[in-house]
């Protein structure tokens, strides 16, 4: 059974790359470049796993994650945060991430970690 994965990153190239990487996996992938639209889309679509960039303009991944964790309809959503930023893993885990992967990441490692979640 395919799992629904949403990827949110303000970098379109990263979205496209990860979407291509995930084509040969058990995931059905949706993408969102505008972090302000993400929570609404999570409510509308039956997403099981979120791959979320931490540092985005306007609404950061940290802010989104805190919103998700306080929303009764979304608080059980599995979230893996990705970032190249310093101290990003600490920020992500403190905000409620289930897992973290540093950019740039190894493709096999990304797939393995997502499948584990």
C-alpha cells in the first residue's frame, strides 16, 4: 500500500529532485513550495508523512512544526525535517520532529529514513 508523502521546501529544485528520487518507492508524493499553504493542504489531503525544510521565508519549518504539534487533527503526523543550517537538528527536534536529515543528503539514506517512519 502506498503512503502519502508531502514535501515542503521553498527551493523548487529540491522539490523536483526529491520527487524524482521517490518515484521508485512506495510513496505517493505531493509537493508544496509555499509554506503558508502547507497546513491547509495537510488538512485537505490524507498525508501520512511530511518531509519539511526548516529554513523557509515567511513561515519557517519550525513554526509549521509547532502548529502541527498543537493541532489535534495533525499532531500524530510523522515529520522528518531537512536542513543544511547550523544547529538545525536541535531546532527541529525541539519543535517536535520525528527525524532529521542534513542537506546535502545521501539518496539511499533519505529513502531508508522515510520508509522507517
